[in-house]
């Protein structure tokens, strides 16, 4: 009787879609695939909490370390809530116009028993995609560290997830126009995650302005050990990021993970080599940055290319992303503080373009879709990169200015000098005796 009463109470307080599952659905989903995607979801969330927080936190000055961690945590929280409320349905709701998903799944009230094209419950798919919606805006935090007002960060990232990330995810992954009409491919987020976040970060860096003293004053990382730890966590978590994007516990997943690993390994080694020739010593920050560049570059292609190609992707990332940092930060003197565009943006764009070439079966790839050639695929990838970059830049600029009307974008000069840990949060990351 107690069990029956409990079920009756639950039936009143839970949405019908959450409890009235068709028993045939349970039988037709694959428990192994579902378990793998649940695990991959945890790995991807681990990339943001704590991986990205530690990676970025070690790169800033001591007086701002806590502010970075708070921003990562708060952005993860608000992105998660908005994903449930409306983000998921905008990105992956029923396809109507090809520009945005329909509102059928707002508040997750109308989830299918199985996600179409997979062997997992749609709720599992929702969870996995939520972790992508969490990390993408969090990546941008590296562009405005040391000087952005917390209220502005929260308002901008909340709107950005709905106005930039969700539409682009629909265009590429949700059955939208870029994939359906042009055959654009993006295995795990070179366009959807890294191009959107990287380009938007560059725009915000330009709008918010340089840190006080940049570029004349050296602003060295206060704790490279944290950055090393964060990079290692990101590397491991990326196995879920790319391997989970196979949506099944199959050879596709293991191949994507192998490619992910060797690309990161190659890029980290190449970066150390470049540093040895450029500055005389290989550094811990160089190893960490190189690894992340390799991971970002292989992401759009991880499940489509051979391990040999992944090594080439990593080598290209080590050279080109290193050069992009020199161009953006030291030539153009744009204070994208933690090199979000140069590493994530350039890496994602580079990998998305290389995919058009290395998808060829002659180069070990999985092959082109019927009617597509190497040239066709490369053009499609380049077109998608251009469209998404322009869209991200314009919408990000509009959102940044809109939010700044309510919450000024930048803290005062005195607050910046004292540090955001104490002025924004009333705490210090490190209390010194």
C-alpha cells in the first residue's frame, strides 16, 4: 500500500512524459550505448567543472583566480537551467524551418522514447548535449578575465547560449539547413562549439578593451601547476566529448578517442619544440596550451579520419595556433587574455577545413556522402565556418552591448587593480598568513 501511495503521489507531481514511458521503448534502447553516453556526459561536465576552471584559473594573476572559478561554475549552472527550459528545444526540437527547432520539447515536456537515429532514450541525449551547452559559453571566459563585471558575464552568457549556440547547434546537428542543404559535417563541435566561442571571444575582447597595463606590463600565470592539472583533466574529459559524439559504444567511439589522444599528444610535443626554438625553453604552459589546441583541432573530424591524419591535425595545430597567438596578442595587440580565439577558434576552424580533405577514403577517412567530392566538402566546410563566424560575431556584439545597458561590461579601474576576487566576490582565492 505504501508503494502504491507513493506512485500515486508521484503521478501528480511529475510530468506525465517523465513517468508514462512505453515499455517497448526500454526494450528497444541499448543499455551499453546508453551507459556509455551517460559516462561521456559526466566526462564532458568534468571538462568544465573542474577542468576548465583550473586551466583558466592558473593562467590569471593571483588576485583573480577565484573569480574565474566562480564564473565557470555560475555559467555552467545557468546554461544547464536554460537548456532544460528552452535551449534543448531550440537546438534539437522538431525540424520545421531549418533555422530553429520547434517548441515541442520546452521544459523537456515532450521527449521521445528514443532519440531518432540513436539507440538511447532521448533523455540521455538531452543530458549529453547539455554538457556541450555548458562548456561552450564557459570557454569564452578566458577572453575577459581580470576585468569583466560578474553580472554582465552572467547576462551575456545566458543570452548567448540561446541566441548563438542553440541556433548553430540546430543548423549543424539538429537537422538544420547547413547539414541538410549543404552536407556540412562536424563530428563533435569544431564549428558548433569552437568556432562560435572563439569568434565571439575575440569580439568581446575588442569590445571590453585591454587589461590595465597590457601589453607593456607582463601578466604572468600565477599557478602553472593548476593549469597543468586543468589541461590534464580537459584531455581526459575530451574522450567523452569526442568519443561520446559517436552516440554508441562502438568502433566509431574508440576510433574517435584514439584520434583525440594522438592529436593532443602530437600538438603538445610540437608546441614544446616550437617554444624551444622561439624562446629557448619548453614550458608547462606551452605543453598545456598545445594539448588543448590539438584537442580543439581534431574535434570536428575525430570520428571521420584515420589516426595518421589525426597526427597531422595535431602537428598543424601546434604550429598554426602558436602562430595565431603571436598574431592576435603580440602583433595586433588584442587582449584575448587566455587566447580563446587563437587556440579554440583557430583550432576549430582549422580542423573543420582539414576535414574536407582528410575525409577521403584514399587518406584513411570514412568517405564522402553520395554526390560529394573533396572539393565539394571543403567548400561546404568553408562556407559553414564563414557563416557561423559572421553570425557569432554580429549577435555577440549586439548581446554584449544590450546587456551592458543593465550591467556595465567592465569593472572600475580601482576594482581591476585590487582584483576581482575581493571586489566582486568578497573572498580571496588564497589567504596568505
